[in-house]
């Protein structure tokens, strides 16, 4: 007689049967948000962090409302500061654009101040004259042109924020010159901004490359031509 083979069910090792949690059994309901906030347990990060945020948030909101309600100019200043802070927070990961916008704002402030000082110095004889500062609008337009021109180039060879910084520095220098020579301030700033954008942009490299090619061709022709007897 042939020995009877055991069935595979008998040869398999028996698995340890561990009691499974009942899936149908509902989990314990979490504590309500108000109770978590009132308990302030150290292990609950949400409740611990929420209390100081509420306190400082209410204090900051009260301070902003108090400052904005003083006068129309203070309200305008508070709104401008809030918008500027929001823009800085949104651009916190784009350092070059943030640098360019910040330097452009400083350049606009300096050029406006220098143009106003120049107008005040030229109208010092008439104490009742109004300081116009018409050249300031030209400087502000040039600052915007530098900011826009740095981002118009698709493949910028260098850092775009540094390009705007150089253009704004030249613009501030041109505004200082405009204090003494009002007719030359804005044109000088325009030429300086154009020069910086051309040097820092890809167009200047293309022109330099073409000039090198032309010089190389001239040198080759001179080397091929026989020497004069």
C-alpha cells in the first residue's frame, strides 16, 4: 500500500490567530475644539499655539485700527504698509524680484527727494513758490523701466536683481546731477539705464560676439595679404 499523502491544508503551518480589532466599532470621538482650547494640554500643539496667536492677533488688529483712524494720511500709510508686507510675504521665495522691487522703491524715494531739493533751491528767492518736482516723474518712470527691462529678457546672463540695483544706482547719481543741471538729469538717467540693461542683457553679448568675429576676420585678411615691399 502506498502511504497516503497529507493534504496541503494539513501540511501548512498554522497561523497564529491574533484578535483583530473590530472595524465596525467606532473610535472614541475627539475632544471638541473649544474643550481642547480650554484644557491647554502641553501635548496638544494646536491648542497651545492658538492662544498666543489669538492674543497677538487681536493686539495687532487693535493697533492697526487705532493708527488708521487717526487721520486720512495715517490710514493711507497703514494700508500702504499692509500691502507692502503682503507683497513681501508673497515674494519671500523670489529673492531677485524682491531685491529689485525694494531697490526700486528706494531709488524712487531718493530721486524724488533730490528733485524736490533742487526745485526748492532754485525757488528759494520766492518763499511762496510751490515745489513742483516735475523731474521726479521722469526718474520714477526710469526706475520702472529698469525693473521691467531686467525681466523682459528671456535668458538673462546674470542675476536680474543685480541689474536693477546697478540701474537704480546710476539713476540716483543722475538725480544728484539734476539738482545742479535740471536739463541734464533725466536724459543722463535714461542713457545710464539703457546702458546697464544693454550691458547686463543678452544684446550686449551678441554685439560683443559679432564685434569679435569682425575683428577676427580682419586679422585673418591681414595675415593672408602679402607684406608691403
